[in-house]
């Protein structure tokens, strides 16, 4: 009677632990494969949205660079400039200063058509200008001033041409941004695959824990009957009960971890927290063997790594060039050619237009700077040498890391096959031991050991399958190539910027 009451109490406790599982089963689960989870992550995850925004920023930066190379049209205007004040005037002969009333209204407008010249770094402008001055004191008078057309040119004779370097760097940066977007999306896929297999692993652990609990419950019930009949001792019954209680605790703790993993997966793919998932797990892995040379070639061709290396190298050259340009004499030429006229009426300003030529050279000659410019050049050259050394080391590390990834991937397929066979043997061994235990030829401790080996073997098999796919998606991210379909991984960039 005592044993029956004790067993009944244990069952009540277990019923309370599993009630939430029964409640969750009311919700209709959504069936998903690994490919479905990857697709949902690309569509709904915060990571994917952030990737799209980062690419959009790079796109508009490239558009801004291209816009600088195109002609621009602008209007500069000063409207309603009213001035009523005293102005200090100095007599030419005596040098005496007197104040005169200034009372006028001025309006002006200039239309500029400007084009940057990327080959020289200069700027040319074609403009037209008109102004009107209304003088109210001491007499009322209106004066018009026009420049129907004039051409301006500004050119640094010994300066840093930023357009020369921008034309080298900006296209590469935009191309690198495209590849980085695909790489980030592949990282999103890798994270989704990791969450998928984490949840799948915990789901299998929970189902095995539930199966173990069911078996240990049945063995405990049978053990009570055998104990009452004198077939086993009280010590043997207590061992069976300990196993039964441990299995119930294992089921409870696994259930909590399972729910946490489910929430993390649902959050990542854009599902609500109360969503139930039914994952379709395909344990079959493709028969792939990768060649390191092929992987390296595709990685250097498709990924952003090589472009980033080139950009960093060009950027160091630009820094050195800029430091050298800022050293020594600097000169700038300004020239303007056109026609101008003035008069009391607007029509009069066009009657007698006069030629206008303005040209000049500005020089900046450092005499004593205590080696400041030379120090900046040496510093830029030292930084450039450091960057070149770092780039060489980056290439070595990149090749070694890729080689390690290929080795791990090629090894993972055989590990899947071996662990699969080990899991099958462990299951057969446990089932045989279970029959021996029922017949009394095996102790509970021996059965528990075989059960632990069975669960460990299957967990190892599942872990190796998950590692295979994680390794595969890391290779995809590094090469931007799908080795299963045999195609490059691309994106529809035009749709991303709409």
C-alpha cells in the first residue's frame, strides 16, 4: 500500500510538470524545414533588415560620388538687401574722415553651370549675373549691372587631386559593399541554421527524455510488482526508483531549455513567441568533397576580402600622395573671362558691353616650418609600410583559415557516417539490454550505463549533422558559392534600393 501511495504522489508531481506541454500542444504547429527557416530569416530577421540598410547607405554614397563628376546647375541670389546706415569716408587730399548717409536697396542673382574636372582636380564654371541697385539718398537713382556670360576656371597647380583617388577607390568600395551585403546575408543564414539545429537537438533530447521517462515508469511499475512477489530486493527497487526520478527531472529541465531555444528561433525568423514549430529534420547530408585550391580561387574572386585589401593599399598611397602635395610650394590659378555692362536702364546695359579678363596666381611658399611637412610625409610613409605588412599578414591568415575550414568540412561527412553507425549500434545494444533486464539477467546500473551511451551516441550523431551544415554555410559565406547547386550566390540589388 505504501508503494502505491508513493507512486501516485510522484505521478501527480510529474503531471504538474508536463501540464504546460499539454497546453502548448493545443496550438497548431507550423511545419518548417531548414530551407524554410533560412528563407524566413532572409525575409523577416532584424539582421537582414540591417543588412539592407547598410547596403543602401553604401549605394547612396556611390551615387554621391558619381554626382560630383557630373555638371551641376545652381542659382545664387541676394534679394531685398536693404541698407540704411552711415558709412565712413576718407578724403583723398586731406585724409579727414567723414560720415555719409547710405540709403539703398540691392538685388542680385547668378546662374552657375559648374563642372569638376577629375583629371586635373580643377573646376570650370559658366555663369550669368545680373544686379540692380536702387539708391535713395542723396538723390534717387537706379543702376543695373549685368554679366551676360563669363567663364571661370580654378586649378591647383601643385595640390592634391581628390578626384583622381576617388575614381580609384569609390567603384571598388561599392563593389565591395555588394559582396559584403551577400556575405552578411550568408551570416544571417548561418545564424538561422545554428538556431534551427539547436532547437532540433533540444527537441530530440526532449523526446528521448520523454521516452526514457516512459520506459523508467514502466520499469518502476514492474519493479514494484516484482518486489512484492519477492523477485527483487528493496535495494534493487530503490535503484529503479532513482532512475525513474532522474528521468523525470531530465525531462523537466530539457523542456525549459527547449522552450528557450524555440523562443530564440521564432524571434529570429519573425514569428510570435507563442508559435509552435514542427521541424522536419533531414539527417541525410550531401556527398561533397571540396578542393582547397578551388575554394581559395572562388573566395578571392567572389568575396569582399580581396577588394578590401586593394582598397586599403590604395588608401595608403593616397595618404602618402596627399602628404607630399602639402609639402613645399603650393600654387593656385584663378581665371575669369567674359563681358559686362551697366546702365540706368536694363536695356542700356547690353548696348556697350565691355570685355572682362581676370587672371591671377596665388602662391604659398613655406620658409620655416621646422620640418613639419617632412615629418608628415615620413609619418604617412611609415603608416603605409605598416599597412602593407598588415595586408600581407592578413592574406596569410586568410589562406590558413580557409584551409582549416575546408579540412573540417571534408572531415565532417565521414564523422556523420561514423556517428550514425555508432548511434544504431548503441540503440540495438540498449534494446537487447532492456530485454535482459526484464528477464533479470542485468542490473539497473548496467542498463543505465547503456542508456546513457545510447543517448550520447545519438546526440553525437545529431551534433555532427548540425556541424556539417554549419561548416557548409561558413564555406558558402567565404566563397559566395553554393556547392550543392553549383552556382554563385547573388542578390537583386536593384530591388534593395527601391
